[in-house]
C-alpha cells in the first residue's frame, strides 16, 4: 500500500514539474513576442550589494540604489508584492508596488517566477516590522529561469545531487557558498604568508614524462605529435627541487595533482597540493613553517585557534606535539621496533598481531603498517610524527644517528595526515640506489613505485644544498578550517561517476 502511495506521489510530482516547465517556456515565448526577450539584455549597472545595504543601513537609508539578484521568494498582496532576492553577498527583501513601477510593468512583474534574475532600482528603507528592504522604482527581468529551483518541492538535500549540480547547491544552500569563500581566503592567505617569508611562487609542468615525487598510481595519457605516453603529475616535488639546484633558495607552488587511486570522504582523484622548498634548512625548519602557517590561517580565516570539528575542538594554539613513529607504535601497539633487528622478527610480531604484509616489505614497511593500524587514528590533536623508515621515504635524507630512519615528519590532525615533510635527500648516489629499488618494486607489479629519473639525478650531481621540503594537502586543511566532513564538501566540482 505504501509503495503504491509513493509511486502516486512521485508521478504527481513529475506531472507538476512538467506543467511548470511548460508554463515557464510559455511565459518566455510571450515575453519574446512582446519584444521583451530577457536574454538580449547585456548589462545592468548594479552599484550596491545586499551586504552593503545591511551593513551600512544608517548611511544608505532613503538613498537610491541599484541591486541585482535571483528571486528566492514572493508574497503577493494584490497591488503590492514582497520578494526576496539573493546575490553573492546575501538575501534582501524588496517591496514592489503598482503605483511606483506602473501598471504595465507591474503586470509583467507578476509573471516573474522564483529563480528569475532581476535588476532593481529603488531606495533603501525599513518596513513597519523593522526589516531592512529596498522600495522598488523599477524592476527589470535580466534572465528567465526555465527550470524551477529544487526548494519548490523538497529542497536540495541529497548529497549526490548537490555534488553533481553544485550550481544549485550554491543557490539554495548559502552556507555552502560560505565554505568556498573561506577556501579562497585560505589559499590567498597561504600565499600572503609565504610571500612575506621571501618564497617565490612558481609553476611547474602538469604533464610529466615520468611519474615521480610520491608513491601513487598515476593517470596516463598520450601525446600524439611526440608519440609518447605522459603522466599527470602525482606531486610537485622533483621539478621544484630542480629549481633549488638552479639557485632559487625558496620556492613554492599551489597546484592540482592527480592520483589514480580510490575515493573516500578524504580522497579525490585530483586535489590541491602546496609544496615548498627552502635551501639551507632541514625538516625541523619545515616543522616551524608548518605550525606557524596553520596557526596563522586559523586566526586569519576562523578568527580563533580553537577549531570546532564535529564534536571535537582542535587546539591550534598550543605547541604541536612531536612523536617518533617508533614511540607511537610502542605507545599504542605495545611493540618496540627499536628492539627488532631482523626481518624475521618483524614478520613474527606482525603475524602475532594479524598485520598483513607482503613479501617485498622490509622492517620499515612493517613498522609503518603497525603505525597505520594502531596509532594513526588516535592522533586527534596536532601531532608531528617523525623519523619514518627509509623504505617508505625514497626522497628523504637518512638520520645520521639511525640510518635506517629518515629526517621526515607527517602532521596528523583528527587521525589523518595533513602535511608531509623532510630533509631532502641531496646525495645523488644514495638517491640512485633508492630510485633503483623503487624501479625493482615497479617491475614486480607495484603500480605506486616510481622509475629512475635520470634528469633529476643529473641535477643532483651538479649539487643541491641542504634543503627542507614540505607538502600540505590544501583540501584537507580546508576541511579542518570549515568543519567539513567530506572532501567533496570543499571541492566545487568533485569527481563523480557519470550518470547512466
């Protein structure tokens, strides 16, 4: 019985929608036949935004203004109407009366639909109920909406539809727009922070002849003229380090990178990455930059170092914790990898904990598997996890005291990685050995391993100074600072499976 009711309701809604579409197209046809085609209007001299009127009402009261936006609601009172219009800055009530705009214009105005875009000329006033409004002297139809806004039925709540039709999401959910305004500010303030420290912003190629700079499966394309395969970049690292070799002391890039991997609330196949490199410093210097940048962004964008995320408050104000990876595993798994000296011992302890490993994995790989299984999700407040194994850090400099480890850190917040940095490996001989180890893994079927990059090795042979490098996933940082639970909530147009 309920299925039958649901089917009838859906059929009625579809019929109502079809009727609405026909009515709107008929209205457009009538406008055109009367010589009032809204689509031939090329401009409207708007001089004021909605937010200006609300913020400066005392100054603008009784002043003539020109505003423009989308009709979001209408209250018909016969010879007078109230409409709400929305522009980029907010929503405002407009009072439209037949005596003010004329009978012919008012009759035309009465045919306008929710969703139509209009220009309003009038003066600012406050209604008897105290609501700041504009009293219209003229209303001009600037664009006809041939499709009704979704809120006419049940609003736009389905997340799949919201992501696929972001333009509708932005129209009917103003808080979504606010998140993307904050995203833009985060990017611009990051540039401001780095520029003030003397970093130079650069651009490097998106198409690479070899995939490198990270362990990730690349997207492959083909260049017809050169008849070669090319890879969409998975990282910015190797080209930026070439610039350090060339004499630039401080460089950074904020750009899209592409990884042909799984999707989740934290992962999208393309995402925005910040990478920066500074000569004559190390991973300790990168820790200082990372912590200072995030503290700066929290104050600049959120206005506080206490960042709400779901039910949790992230304390950005206090010094970020530092924790060696071996200490994290000892603390959360009860296994001390400093006492494990052989691969057989590592495999035995992994077997005892049901940690799945592959035959190619060394001691360092197994240490990292323990960290991911036991420790990662526990790191809620900002924590620098330091000294990663060489096996999982092919571009990082070894620790002089513990050559099986590297001078590397990852910053974890909310149990997820937000930054990755290290003292850059500048020994071309060691780098070749690690590239060759990666190439061997790739030959054995590891799609995420990289090839030997001969040109980068040549660059290193000319000499690269001691250098610190840092990468920050900007999308996850935006998620943190906007209290967004999915990466799709901070990407204007996330990757989606096509609709059949």
